[in-house]
């Protein structure tokens, strides 16, 4: 998936389905979360922060559904950072099913310090995002 430094394959489970036989809209949030975690793993910049009680938290999530996903389809989700601010950053996601666009999503994350309040994104994190993205990112 070009332009997305982190991509995960998802196996659609029966429990993901709604009564109409396609993946329930709320499950997409879990799918993009898996891609976001993979992105954070690729960054390699969170381990120390989490140990200090710092972490990014989701402040906003939005999804545009393009087509239903059904049991048995091959699903892939890509994640990338598209904007970096002082205390927050935005990520975009592409969800594909059987090679077709199924959904697009965006999340906004706020970096919280030990006291649970927003604080400036660590410079090391921003540098690692710039390196991983290998393309222009707003705010970097």
C-alpha cells in the first residue's frame, strides 16, 4: 500500500459482523487501531515514553465508509502521519477489502505528560516520524 509506512492484514472474524452480514461500523475503529499500533511499533519511540507515563491518546476519530466488508475478504489497513502540531498529530488510514477501497479514516492524537495534561510532542518522536514517512508531513 503505497504511501503508508505501516500496513496490517486483518482477518475478518464472525464476531465482527452485524446482522446484515458485513463488518459493523464500530469494528473499523479496532482495525485502524491495529494499524496505528503497528505504526507506533515501527517508530520505536514510544517504549521509553510509556515507561515515564507519557502517551498519545485519541482525541478525535472519523471514518468515511466506501463499501461494506464481508467475511472471508482479505483486508489491509495502512496508517500514516499527515500533520504534526505542538501537542498533537493527525493520522490517516486506508482500509482495503479484496484490493478495493472500503474506508478512509483520520484520527487526531494529543500527547499527554505524566500529569495527564497535553504537552509538547517530544523532538525525538517528531524526528522519527519524519524519517519513517520519507515524504513531506505538515508541521515537520
